[in-house]
C-alpha cells in the first residue's frame, strides 16, 4: 500500500519538476517478475526506473546506514528496500531478492557496478538471475545528473533492452561472469546510442571512485 502511494507521489512530483519522461521499448518487458539492471548515474535513477516499468512493483538494495533513522527506515521498508552492509555483505544480499522474484510479486532494481563511480560489472545480478530463473532487463537513463538540472523540463529519457537469460545450470566462472558482463555492457552502450549517438556519461564526482591498488 505504501509503495503504491510513494510511487504515485514520486510520479507527480517528478512530473511537476521535470515533465513527462520519454520511455522507449516498454514492450520488451517480459511477463512476470524480472531484474531491471542499468548503469548507476544519479541517486534518483532508480526512482525513474521503477516509474518507467510500472505497474510491476520492485524491491531495492539500500545501504544499512540509511535504516538507522526510524522515519527513513519506515519509508525504505514501505518502498520494498532491504538493508545491505557493504563492508560485510551477508547471504541476504542474494537470498532476499531471489525470494522476492520467485514469489511473483516483486521485481528487483539493481546496478551491476554497485556504484555511481564505477563501470566494473560485478556478478551479483547474474547470481540472482541464475538462482531465481528470472531474466535481466537492461535499462539506461539519460537526463540531468545534478539536482538543479532536474528543474529543466522534459529532458529525461529511459530505454529498455532485450531480456538476458541465464540458465540455472550455468556455472558462473570468472570467464563466464566476464562474458555476461560484456553482454550487459554492450546492451547498455547500444541503448544509450539509440537514444543519443553522441551521449557520453560524465561522473560528477570522479574523486569518489575507488583507486585500484597496485
């Protein structure tokens, strides 16, 4: 109930602020639940993802620190978010979304890189897809990357790609993870190009990117 209210409120608020987003290839969304995966470019792109793929409801991962505030916790739980300890992720990071997907009630919105400051696709979404038997649907967001930019109307676009299926018998070896990751990145690049051939994502805070150890 709270999820539906929050979704309606977010839709109205973003329409007032930015206008109606342009959504392409909605017809590519499969029946039932699925994993909606895309590059993480702003803190509000998961909201746009959830709105674009309605009426299906979604669950989200949120860092555990956000649940310490009782009011914010109430909102997050109502929005089907579940806590993740990034420093010490436990089995629930996989088990919770797999259970939700199998129940047939909730899809999952996930960012395969895990951060707005990384392009390195990790195996989490693949493992969830394998265990749940649900497809990964690529999606990209193009639009404002700063809060101020949201107030310039009618400049948000979202594009859905073809579902990617991972067989439950598939062994997610390092080579296989790299192969599927490349497939997902190719899908993201193609969806971006379809919206705008000249699009280039620019990280607004590159200093927050992790510096690899030598």
